[in-house]
């Protein structure tokens, strides 16, 4: 089982920018495990101000010679995370002998044919069986938590050196979010 980024260039074309993995075809670029910005980019003050959801499309491929049953997917994140994550599994369509999933125009566009669910270790998304050689499209959605979106005092404080000015509070610079996939 292997995760791949997606691309609009055609099946097995390279995808160098995770932020451009917006559906379409399976790329030749495997998902980079344990790498900074391998799915979504950083949260900046502009991200907090805009408060827009982000979407990324990946392709899960069963590259084994055997079927995988009871395939389950979930996301693990720290309790202190300022983001919420959801997953949508979609069946790719076969067109001209190539599997494809819906393609969006930019990272802010929600795919039309995706039903997003919140998952965690206790609430896994069960996507059933992936037969040998089969593909499954996976969309990931990142949104700010209510606290982060509100811009409340947890994220900003009055600057003691500048009257009536606010500054961002120092927060942890890295949150480890894990995509977990299990099967029988």
C-alpha cells in the first residue's frame, strides 16, 4: 500500500509541489512521510486572518499481489492542535484506461464529490477492501479550530512596547499530524 500525490499532467507524471496535489491522476511521486510541509503548508497570521479551508488529493494504491480487507484510515493530531482535519474517500473513475479523481482549481476549492468525515483512533474511516492493483482517491481537508479562527487572546496579546497594538503569542512551531492506514 502506497500513497501518491496527484497531478493534472497525466498518470505517473511527477508532482513536486504537495500544494498542487489537487486531484486528477496518480503521480509518480510517493507521499513523503515524516517531511515538513508534505501535505499542507504552514499556518501564518494571514492563514488565521483568511480562515479558509484547504484541500489536498492523494491516491492510495494497493501495490501488493493480494487484496487488503478492512482498510481503515484515520488522522492523529495533538490535543493542542489549532487545526481540524477530515478525510473523504472517493472511488476513481476509469477514463481512457487511466484512473482519475475529481480535479480542483486551487487548494481552497472543495471537491464536489467528496463526503468529508472527522476521524481519530476511535472513529476510523473504514473504506472496505482494496483489491490487488486497485486505486482509492483520498481527499484531506484542513480547517482552523474555532479558537484559532476567532483570533482570541490565546493567539494574540497586547504588545507592552506599543500602545494599543497586538502581537502574535509565541506558540509551538511544529505540530505532528499523522495519517494512519491499517488493513487485514
